[in-house]
């Protein structure tokens, strides 16, 4: 998406990858993460995460910035952060997870605490949709030259697929069939 700006309220996220050109999340915006899977933000432009506290499992949130990444103020962020440009953490901001960039700068009382759960990151969203399969029934019946009689009737809304089997004995002129709804 071209731009995502969250000025206030709640942003409910699903696990998966979000490709965002410009991202702005203001202080006070609540981000709700899914109970399973990982949320990954791919951000084209520089990203500044200011005074926004996101407490969650670090392996549930990945930020990949194609530009610079800045974490400042009193922000608390649990995430794995990758920046192709520079990364700066300043003020009393803290990052729990991991950080990699061309240049990493820590200023003021900022901290980075490594969280060794990177193997728990899932980069593919779980888009599994369980679709109920129709029931499969085979019913046997008997065919004459004019009709087919099944052992039990098919429901009114079912059109069966009928297969005829020829007689296998010379002295039996009846044909047998089976139907699949």
C-alpha cells in the first residue's frame, strides 16, 4: 500500500506480510497482534517509531525498513528489526528482539536486548480455510428396461450420478446399478 497512517484508535493486524511505502503510527495508537503467526512490515521509506509502546513477543513482529529506522523517546518495542539504511535508538527507548542495519547507533539511555527466538518467526501467513467436504455416499439399486430402483431414496435436492453394470450371469436378465449423490 502507498501509505498507512494511524493517528488514533486501534489497528487490528492479521499475521502476514504488509508492504507499505510510508508508515506513520502516532503515540496512543493501540496495535492488536494476532494470537498466532508473525506480522511483518516491509517499509520502503525511512521509519520513525516514537514514544509508541508495543509489548508482545518479539518473534511475532518483524520490521524490515528499506531506509533508516529510528526508535526514540520512551518507546518500548518487542520486534526483530532489519534496516538497509542506518538504525538509531535514542532517549530511553528500548528494543527487545534483534537489530541489524548498515550502522547501529545507541544514544542516551537506550537499550537493545537480544531475544533468541528468531526460529519461531513464521513468514508465511496461515491462510488455510477449512472448507467442508460434501458427504460421499454410494447407494445400490436395481435397473430394469424402464426404471432404476435404489435401496433407499435420494434426498429431493440431490441428483445422483448413476453407473450401470451389466449382468454377469446368463440366466439373470436384471442389471444392477449404483448411484453417487
